[in-house]
């Protein structure tokens, strides 16, 4: 029976070795992802950032157009008329009864002299919208950095849990083999072997669940980076400095003030609100009179000839160039438009602009409250992690000593299996709490740096 058990153990060891070899081979080919590398990839590939950048390009075009609204336009035109029969040809300055063709080339320019400052408000509105669009890009980048940090932390904690589970399996496996040897020579109770086997099976199930959680969180990180999920990836371990862990965080009031001052989302909301106020003023300006000037340079041509200003007589043989020169004219005119009744359209537009302005003002309040809530939550988590770290460190030291003492007593037969197992469980829980506290401190500080604008590209 012992020989068969030994062969089975040999086969399991061989299979485990092959699995480890395959895993090592896969890891050698896996792409190593550092935290900075993940953030850079996410900033480059994120669709939301690209969309925000496209919106900024569009807003810039709108701003340029608003600046160009101050300039006069320039249009070229060409009129062509065809007559047959008795008609008075003004270009030829005589009555004709024939087939007549006439042409009138011209250049026309219009410029707005006054429109209730609509152009001014329009430019200020578009400039604010462009600035808001640029802040929207920065807000998207900030959110991506924070999301990557959260996803990266989950993967690291999952891997630490797997490491602790592997250590626990190794320890239980060694204890099981020890008890099997003792049972084989008749110095131990078979019940202890069964208990170790049951506990080892349970721990292997925990290990499988931890591995599944790791794979799920790793997939979430890879998808966040917009990478090929079919390729293998590994994350680089972050060095935990005791000095950085024990370093006290800045006061909450300073962190909040810096975050509010830097926040791209709050700046975007304020700029959007400013743009909405200019939009309302622009809509109101449509109630004012509108003054425009128009200038035109043109000439005329007729197949019947033209009036010669030099001889002051009609010339039926005038050439095309002569007619354009003789008939050249310049025109300058002014137009005044006064809106009297627009079927209440202006009132409706003003009301809609007011509602948009009020909503933009609410967006500013909401953006500010969101930042306050986020900083409060992250800072509270950081404070809790720092408090937990001190206690977890002390608890870890005490439970490690307790476990070592319990292990010694169990190996010497002075305590039972359940007391030993409880000591081991307490030690492992303390390890997990300590690791979670360490990484939580590091990552919460990094997140606060992001919201304060310290951690940039």
C-alpha cells in the first residue's frame, strides 16, 4: 500500500513539475506591465480620451469661426440674361428688336456694423466652450489614471492572496506527509490524517477561487488598457517602502483645497456655465436692431453694344473689354433691421438659454460635490489603512509567535489539530490584513496625488 501511495505521489509530483514548467514558459513570454506602463497605455488607447480630444478639435474650429464673424465676407457673382423681341437695352442705351444676351459680373461684400454685440458674446461663448473641451480631455485622463490604479491594486492583492494560499498549501502538505509517516509506523491517529486531507482540499479550493478572481481582475485591467486579452500578461511587483508607508498624509483640508483647485472636471463645469451665460446674452442681442453695410463692384455687357461715355453715344460695336470698362460701377449701401415681432421666437430662445444656464450652474455644484465626496472617501480609506497597518503589524508579529509556539506544541503532541489549525488561520488572516493595508496606503496616496494634479504624464 505504501509502495502504491509512493508511486501516486511521484506521478503527482511529475505532473506538477510539468505544469510549473509550462507556467514558467508562459510567463517568460508574457508581457510585463508596470504601473506607469499601464497608465501610459490606457491614456493612449482610451476611447473616451480620444472622443474628448475630437470634441476639443471641434470646439477650436467653432472658436475660430466666431473670430471670423467679425470679418466682412466676399462673394463673386455673374448674372446672364437672354431676351428675344422688343426690349429696351439699358447697357446699349437704346430700344432694340432682336435677340439680346446680357452679362453682369460683380463682387459683393457684406459686413455687420452692429448686431447687439452678438458677435462679441458669441466669441466669448466659443472661447469658453473650447477651454471647457480641453479641460474635459484632462478630466478623462484623470479618471483613466484613477481607474488603472484601482484595477492594478486589485490584481496585486489577488496575487498576494494566491501567494499566501500557496504557502498555506505547502505547509499543510508537509504536515499531511508527516502525519502519514507517523500513522504508517503506528504513532499517530488516522483521524489527524483525514483532518489534514480535508483542510488541504479546502485550501486548494480556496486557491482555485483566488486564481479565478485574479484572472477576472487581470482581464478587467487588460480590457481597461484596450489590449489583446488573448495574450499573456504579468504585472510587475511594486516595492513597498516602509518610509513611504509610515509617512503621514497631508492634512485633509490641504488635500481637498488642492484637489478643488486642480480639478479639470470642476474647471470644465465652470467654463461650461460661463459659456451658457454668454449664450443667453447672445440670444438676447437678437432683440436689438441690426446694421449692416454692403459694397459691390461690378459691370455689364450686352450683345447690342454699350453706351460710350467718351462720345456720349451708343456704340453697337463695343468690345467685351470696352463694355466692362465703360459700365464699371461701385456701390456702397447700409441696411437697418429692427425686429418688431418674431412670433415669440426670441422669447422662447431666451427661455431655453436661461434653463441651459441654470442647469450648467447645477452641474458646477454637482461637480464640486463629487470631488468633495471622492476626496473624503479616498482620504478616509487612507486614514483607515494607516491605522490598520500599525495594528496589523503588531497583530502579525503576535500571531506569528503564537503560531510558532502552537506548531511546536503540535509537533510534540501537546496540543490538538484544531488548536493548531486555528493558530494557522489567525496568522494567515493577519498576513492578508497587513498586505491589504500596505498596498492600500500606497495606492490611496497615489490616487490623492492624481486628484491634486501631482501625478501627471
